[in-house]
């Protein structure tokens, strides 16, 4: 048991305090740097990029207006499906 005294052991159910403390610190940092605004902007940039690449390559690309969930649909009918 001596080895256990010199190592970090974590449980899956967060029975020690490190998990909840880390979660709260992450939420605090997320709010402080306004990460949600950055993520929304990056989602918009990705969707615009997909739409531009699709149009320039003649692909029927569709992206939803809901930017928080970035999804790419290729509207192609295939006989192999």
C-alpha cells in the first residue's frame, strides 16, 4: 500500500474532490473568456467554409442555420446506398 500513498488515484464517481473542483474551475474560466462567443464564431466560419467549398466543387452541400451544432449534409443520391 506504500505505492498508493505516492500516486494519484481517481474514481469514476468523483468520490474525491478533484473532479467537481475542476469542473467548477472550467465553468468559471469558460465564462471569464466568453468561450461560447468564440465557439459560435468558429462554428459559423466552418459552416461558411463548407458551403463555399461545396459550391466551388459543384457539391450539393447543406448546413443548418443552428450554428451551435455544426453539421454537414451532402445531398447526393447514390445507387450504392
